[in-house]
């Protein structure tokens, strides 16, 4: 019992080795037993048929039949039986009459006595018989044949047998080849078991089942516990692993890349067609950052692991910070300009130029852009954005003009977040298109029954016709490389418009002209 417990508590390799050895031993032992039994059965049958053939040959001899008519048949039959026994290597040849009295026997003292085994079956039926019986010389496999006279009557029988010890010795003589064969099979099985055990150890890195189960539990805990999405792909692009965070970010994950409901750009990043680190991809209403890392095991490439990070909130905060910075810069520029004007007024008063001071103050208070902006764009958030973008454009050598058809009543936007995103990105794109060259940016924002109509045109070089649709794809940019993700502004603009059921387009007319429709949200004031 202690040995069994020791095997149960042994390592996986030891258990596999013992199990395989037990299987090999049972297979070899069972095969050897079946072979020995089959060989013994064949030898018994062979000797029975051989004994029967000898008995039938003796029973058919004319001198045997004639001897039964003599007064002392044993004088003829005993020498004949001994001669046949010597010639055929049979262990005995017995001849008896119909009364089962012996006329010939290896032991001459038993001649004239009854047979030790019953021969009634042969004498009555007149048919031969084979089997195993125990007689005066021991247990033998034997054959019995009837003796017929010239009238076809059974007058006696011949019994020929071979001792089982003779058969056993023949079986034993056949055992050495069987033994060496079984030993060779056992050695091959031992070698195979050792090789399989070593292979299993290599494939499991020498870990025991309990350790493997523990690692699996830890892996599942880590995968489903981390906040980042993890997606594993094999060499054929099939998904082999996906955690809860990845399912939440991607939604329905198919069996392979071709079945994933994702954009072409995300499929390019996942499949490696768009390599690189920190690839920024838009997916539904999320901004995701993807990193694709190859996985190798023992120097062999097995696939890739893709991590997905949700940066939607960070992008939103960065955009708000950028808007705040623009507003701050605008206020700083206005404060600087206001200080210069106050110094001018003070100087004129000190010089006694009162009429000039009054005239200067009157012209200053008539700020055409600010006054027109508040009259046409009554939504404070959008007005502040346009004012900040105007200051930013001025600092970069451009001039931002609000068109006469602009009209955004207070409350027409509802939540102005999407409107600020669309207008801000289109204006920022126009400022970048001028690239520091003097030019004009014309902005039109008009709230109607359908929603907010936005038109932003610049006097820049325009957009190549083949890139009209490409500019809205995430990751596309014609700007020089800068730190941080590029090519998101127009993609986010299109995403915001499409999410509300609107659209965004671009055409060339003395520069690029972007037009967009952002449908009004529920509860917004319709002009």
C-alpha cells in the first residue's frame, strides 16, 4: 500500500513511466500467455491427429484383422504394436478386442486385462475418437480407431497416445524464442516510455500537474484582472485568447481577423500591415492605443499578443486642455492689447489731447469682430471657442472671418460638446493648412431645423482629389511627425457627425472647404 501511495504522490514523469511500463508488461504478458496457450492447443491437436492416424493405420492392417481369428492373437499383435511404437515414437500402442481385453500393451504384464479407460464409444459407434485421458502410463493425448472384420463388424480397437509430458517438453522448447521476443518488446517499450516521459517533461517545462493548474489559475486571474485589453493571435490570424477588457473594448470578437467587426485600419494594425508602437485607432466611440508584440517559445515564433488601451477620456481631456490653452492665449493677447490701449489713452490725457483721447476710446470700444461674434453666435461656449481660435490664427499670421450668414441662438446646441469638437477640429485643420502663411479662414456656423450647419474654408493649397475621402481616415495626416498621435481630428469630426446621423464633406474652391451637418440633439431650441 505504501508503494502505491508513493507512486500516486510521485512526479508526473514517474507516473507516466510507471503507467506505460504496466501497460507494456500487461501487453507482453498477455500476448505471451495467449501464444503459449494457442501453441499448447495446436500441439495437443497435432498429436491427437497423429495418434489417430497411427491407430487407423494399425487398425487397417490385414494381419491385425486376421489375428483376431487366431486362438492367441497377442502372439502376433504384441510384436506388431511394439514395432509401430518404436517406428512412430508414440508413447504407447494398445490393441484390445470387443470386450476391451488387451492383446498388446507396452507393459506385457497388462496383456489379457481390461482397458484402464473406457472404449465403449468407439466399439459401439464404430467411429474414431481423439482426446486426453489418464491411463496406466499417465495422462496422454490419444486417438482410438475401431477394427473391423471382413463383414464390417467391430471386433476391437487400437489406441495410440503421447504423454502430456512429451507435449509439455515441446512447449517448453518453444518458450526461449518467445522469452527473448518478449524481452526485446519489453526493452523497446521501456525505451519508448522513457522517451515519451522525457518529451512530456520538455513540453510541460518540468512542471507538475498541480503547478500547471496553479499557473493556469494565475494566468486567468491576471488576464481577467488587468484593465488593458489583451488579444492573442496565432500565425494564421486566429484568436487564441481574449480577456474581458478586450471584449468590452472591441465588442463581439470573431474566431479570426476576417470575422472581427472592426475598421480596416484596426484590422491592419492587428494583422501587422500597419506596424509600429502605440498605434492610435478609432473604434466606435472609443480612441484605442494598440501595441502588437511577437510571441516566441524556445526561439520559435508562435504568434502575436496585442494590447489595447482605452485613451478616449485622455484624448477628450487633451482636447479640452488645448481649447482652454487657446482661450487663455486669446485672453492674454487681449489683455496685452488692452494694456497698450490704456497706456495710449493715459499718454494722450497727459499731453492734453482730450479730443484725441475721446476719439481713440470711441474707436476702441467698437470691436467689430467681438461685437459681431456675440451677435451672431449667442451660444457662449461656441463663441468662446471661435474667439480663441481667432486669436490663435492671428498669432500664426492668419485671419479668421465669421461669415454674415452665421446664426446660432442660445440653447440651439443643447450639449455643445459635439459642436465644439466639430468646429474646433475643422478650424484647427484650416489653421494648420495655412502652415504659418498669411491667409484667410472663413467660418460659417448656422443652427437650423436640421441641426448645426458648419462651413470652414481656407485660402491654402487645398486637398488633392485622390485624398478627398482619405483625409477622414484615422491616422491619416499630411503634417510632419510630432510627438503624440496625429490624424485624429478629422476622423473624430466624422465620427461625431455620423453618430448623430449627420455628415462631413470636403471640396476644393480656392482652397479646401469643409462642410458638416451635426443634427440637433433632443431638447435643443429650434430657431
